[in-house]
C-alpha cells in the first residue's frame, strides 16, 4: 500500500487508549473525512492491490474482502473501498433498527491481537441501510458489494425465516451477493439455525424467495451462508450436504468463536461474546478444509477469521478458500495488511498467470 498506511503504528496507541467501540467509530469517521477530501482521497488509494480473479462469477480486483461487522449500516462503503479491497461486505442488517447489547460490548486483548465483541446486531434498520447503500458509488465504479442480513433480537427463533425473507427482498436489487448470517453468537439462539432441520427449512424458504426475486428483477443474485468455527465435524458434513441442495452459492467460514482456550488468563478473556483474531485462524482453517473435502473443487468458500498477515491469508487459500476477508487484523495491523495479503497471494499457484 502507499506509505501513508505505514503511519498507522504511530496512530494505533492513541486509538487503543480509547474505548474499543469509540475508537472504531472515530476511525471510520476519520476515514470518511479523508475520503471526502480530494487530496487525502488520492493518498488513500491502494497502488499494489490488483490481482484479478472471479468469485461466484463476480469479477474481483483482488481476492481480499472486508468482512461484515465493521460497517454495519453501510455508511462508509466508498471510504473503505479506497483502501483497495477486492470486495466489501456490509451489515449485518435486521429488518427493524435495534440498539444491540448494552455497552461496553467490545474488548481488546492486545497480547493475542484479538477482540471480544457482543454487539448484538446493532444497526439502524433495513430502510436506512438501503438508503446508504444506494448513495454509495462503489458498485458503479466496479466494486463488488455483499449485503449481510440477520434477524431481530426480539423475533422468536421459530419465526426467524420471516426476518431473513424481509431482508433478502430488501437488499436483493442492490447486492452483488447476499450473506445469510446464522452464526453470530450474540443473538440468542441464532446458532440453532445451523442445525440440520432448521437450516434446511430456512434455506428452502430462501431458495423460493430468491427465485421469485430473480424472476422479478431479471438476475440471479448469489447467496452465501456464514457459519461458526465451533461446529463439530458431523455438523460441518451436514451443512456441506444441505447448502448445494438448496442452491446456495457459497459459504463464509467462519464467524467468531466462543472458545477461550487461546486467551485464558488475559485481561477480558472472561467477557461474553465472540472472540476474533489469530486464535480463530486455526479453527477456521479446519472448517475450510472439511468443507472443501466434502464439497469438492467447485463450491465457493470465503475464508475469514484471524488473518493477521499475508502468510495467514495464503494458508486460508491453501486450505481451500477461494477468497478471504479481513476485520480484526485491520485493527491491529492497519490498512497495510490488505496489501501484504495481496502480495502473499501473488505467489500462490491459484492466482499466478491469471
């Protein structure tokens, strides 16, 4: 990336002196202001992030994406796009606005370069989200945009499908792909939707709704499912069998973990919520490897969880992922991580001579 990004290690101590959620908001606001200024906007542009590939038939500038959760309301799409991502995913959005869980709800574990969050799908609701998405120019300029949908916290789990169908109908015209998030640990009972019967019922309804939307809008938008890293091998096998049956195009592996094995004794390790960062890397690799073994070469897998270096991005690809996403690594390494990952993947046989 540009030398501008090398300044991040000097800025990070200031950000880390603030509450984690406050620092998150401040960083996005600063990035937005930089994007709005022509001079700084030019400085932000990545100059070594081209590594063209395709994902679910979508043309990517490179196989490094931004994971959902960083921009829950789709307010910063264009500013984030300036950093050089090949694709951006925003959300999770729910049909109705909701505040999420009580604060504080995000905690840094610097010794492990990790985070624990229990945000709880805090967002401004579907209408505001769609307005923000439509006001962005990322897609017009060739960027690929994923829109991530979930259920409201007060929607009973047995009625969860209704929220996902509302979300799918809302985001469908404005998405390059749609992510069905059933793996956040911070919405009560949400992960129960990963069970075989529950998942089959949900995805059957998603399939029917998508077909109706495709007929209406004249295009078939890819749908992917985001799963947890804490699944047993038999659960992974069951999911691998279910997804193609309901014409799902891909899987994002994985969300945050409930495990604290790698951070025992560190400050905040006892906080409830999902752990992200390097401790998730090995967990997600195992899920990716299992999925690829079960699903063969043709099914799309997006690897996410604990990528803190170009080496780890390459490990995700070698495990079977077609592309990767970043989040927590950006907080610790800064935007240069994106360029480091692209550089590492340039040496990968999968992307050589493309």
